[in-house]
C-alpha cells in the first residue's frame, strides 16, 4: 500500500495521491473486517393483501329454469366482473360448492347435491388466522346435504356477502319426495312400501300414482289435492318372489301447469335374499360395547343378531352363521364345549378381548394371536391404521374415524401374531406406534376369525357421531368386519368384497383376494371384471394389486341395476365370481327448485355482510372496496445475514476498487 504512496510521479497530482491511498486503505480494512464473518440485522416487511373468497354453488338447481343458458352466462359474468374489479388490490380465491368443495373449479352446474354448511367449515379450516376480507357466496340458498349453513357461517368469523340467484316463485308441482322401503327382503315374504307425495299450488286437481315392482304393477290410485301445500302418504305391499335386485318404480302423473317434471318419478331397489343370517353375540357380562355392536349389525339388514350372557346360550350352534365373543373365554365361562363345536362346524368367530378375558384360555384357542407374560394390566391403545390391509376396502370416512378415535383398553402383554392374520390397525400407546396388533382378521384352519384386542368400542360409535353427526363410519366398519367373517367360501380361492347399494355420487369399489391351491395369498394372476347394466352395455376393468390383495375403483356409474363377473386365470384353474349391485339416483336437486333467499339474507345479517341480486354486482364491489376493515396487513420480521452476502457491501467494494483503477488509468500510472 505504501509503495503506491512512495512511488510519486508527476503524472498523479498530490491531492489525488491521498485519495488513492484512502481508497486502498479502506478496501483492505473492509476485507480484513469481513474475515471475521460479521453479520447485519435486516428488517423485512411482507405485505399480505386481503383475500376475497368467492364461493359458487355448482349444483343443478342453479340452472333448473326455463332460461338455464342465460343463467349460466350470468353466473360466469358475475365471477368475471368480481375478478376484474377486485383482482388488483385483493387476493381472489374461487371455490365451487356442491357435493364437494373444489378450488379453482370448472363451473358446470351439474352436481347432484348442495352442502353450503360444509363450504363455510372448509373455508374456516383453510384460512384460519389469515387476512380474509370477506366471503362472496353465489347461490340460490337451497341446501339438501349437511347442517344448517347459518351456524358454520357465523362461527367462521368472515363477513358473508350473498348474491341471490334462482326463482322464489312457487309453481304448480307434484313430486315424489321419498320412498320408504326395506333395503333387504326375503324370498316368499311381502314387504311394505310407502311413497310420500308433495303437491304445491295444486288445490282442486287430481293425479294418478302408480307403483311397480319389477314389471308388475302393484298399485294404481288417483290422488285428490285439496290445498296448495299438501303431503300425502301412499302405502303399498310388494311380493319378494325371486332372489336378486328388485326395482321399485313410483310415478305420479304430470298435471297441467307443472314446470318441473323431473321429480315425478323415483326408482329404488330392494335386494331379495334367500334367508337372513343369524349371528350370536355372547358376552361374559353386560357391557356398553354390546349395544354399540347390536346397533351397528342391525344397520346392515343382512344379519339377525341375538344377544346372550354366555351361560344362557342353550341353542344349536349350527343355526348361526357367525359368533361374536365379548370378554370370553373368562375364568367363570371357559366355553370349551361350545368353541369345540363351533370349530367342528367351521363357523367364523370374532373375539373382543378385555379385562374379563381369561388370556391363558384364549391363547389355548389358537386363534392366530397369543398374549405372552400377561400380568392383568391394561394399556390405553389408540388405533393406528395400516392402509395396506388387503382383506376388505376401508373407506376414507373409516380411516378418519380410526385416526381420531378414542383409545381402547387393551391387555398389556407381548403379542405374538400368526402370519394367517392381517392387521387392520396397530396399537398406538401415547405418541408411540407399536407393532402390537389391535384389529386383525384372517383365516385359521380354513375358518375365518377376527380379534379386537381391546374393549370400549362403544366410544368409537359415540365419537363418530361427534365427528360426522351420524354413526355411518362406525356402522360401515363393523358391517365390513361382519361381512368379511360371514362370507361363505364356496370355491374359496377368489373372494370379493363389495357393497350392494351405491348412490349415484359414490364410486363403485371392490376388493379381492386370490388364493393358490395351498390356500396362500397370491397376486400374480390378472384379475378382470366385466360390469353389465340393464341395457346390456358392458364395462371392462382390471384390478390393481394392493399389498397382498386387489383393489378396483370403477368410478361413478349411472343409476340402475348392474351385474358383474370377476375372472382370474391362475394357470391351472379359471376362477370366477358373479354378483350384482344397484345405484340409486339422488334427485336431491330436482326435489326442490324454489330458491331460499331468506337463508341467504340470514347468513349475511348474522355475519355482518349484505345480500344483492345478480344485477347489483357493482354495488357489491363498491361496498367491498369501501369497507374499512378490508385492508392489507404488513408483517415485520428481523433477519440476520452475513455482510459478505449483503449487496451494498459488494457495491462499495466495486466502487472503491473501480475508482482507484480509473484514476490510475486516467493519469497513465497503469
């Protein structure tokens, strides 16, 4: 550095020589300082624009009018106007609501149900603690699934601005609002049917109603209407003469002045079976689990459940297709004779273990599970589901239930499980997932068995109601368990699991297992299925392997009765299984097409918003822009960074070195 100062030449003026010395000194000093890795504190500000959530009712009732094309264009234009006017200063999020909630949707207005309440619940979960300015709801106010949307809208904390669509005029209309019937009937029996007819603005008129079971007309009756809002119940009886799916068609005549004729006909299906399967539930003592099991099994309509305190069972075991044991065997009831007879008859069984179970005697039954070193202590075990479980399909609702369910009281021991059993859920103790099974099923010596290694499943049924406002997930889960255990192994090597009834908005799903000649599970053969509708149209599918089994999601199919054939070639044998199922049309959107603007007004008032008609969109935009609490939020945060990565420091180095180089070059020193 001093060489530059001492190398005095006439070319560089004395005053610049001191500047050059200063530039070099500062540069070297800063470079030495940077070797110490100093850091600088930066204050960073992030701006979050307010979010405007636009929810569009994508259900069919939005366009079920005489000018549906105009209505579609108007809805699309409203969305475009909102996006254009608010997009610069606000973050817009578009969702459609119907059967499901979809982000950035394609608006087709063809969904078969409206769940407005679920929309507000979903928005509250998605945008919790976010800067949400308002929710704009484009709807006709008609909801036919879920709870009253006023309550979740109020609890969301967002102001709701409703844009009202649809027609509130009540026109002349006859509709089949419901058809009450048994899902299952038994061959040779008569079963009741009850059709509910609602008449609006039809006083003084009459119409003919007909009910057909298959191709047979079982009722034809003229109905007279005396008021403008009347509901009439029409009972009838049908004969279950043949096994299979029986189609019940209820139709009421279209009268003069009706504008909506889509709700004048309803089709339902009844499965006719040879007999009802008897199931015995044996318990060591009364317990809340017994009531939960009884209600769940009763929902299936495939089984007739009889309860016994174990010492009171004095019937022929061969009369029952399935045995459920709760806290058995116990010290007071070893059931040795009954269990021996059940094994001889090759009857399936489900064992629910608890504090009263004699674990040593249970181990002696050789059910594929042994509990070692049991010291009469219990664990609270939370279910941890194995989604690769192959024996039957577990729905998303069941998975959600098990993932959040209360714990069962399970025996504390070392669990030794046979490879013959497959685990549906493991035990989770606190936050630790163990390899101890909680729910397991399989085949032991060609007999289907299951073990629930804990008591307290009644809490699962109550929790299901708390979670979903119904018991469907629990009842479906137990129904799957009972169905799997009670399936009769005809050929045994190709086993299918499916539901007999689907709504038109539910995917048709199958699960399957293939066994080889040694009755070992295999997934090598290709499993194909052909589904045939009532018109003879066929749908071809191929199962996907899943773990040690097969899965098929056939998607959504039109309403009707379907038959299927599943085929697998194992090389030496051709395996085949046939069956049927039905898909029921919902018709929820067609039942009521009168817009409910009162509901939209109530939601707006309860949340601090307003309501508008579709021709008042500019007023809505102006109100949103003038609202004082819809504004950006600025978040400040400190960030520490090395000065060597600090851009101004780099610029300073370049300026100092560049200035020195320029001056020396200018005066010819280089």
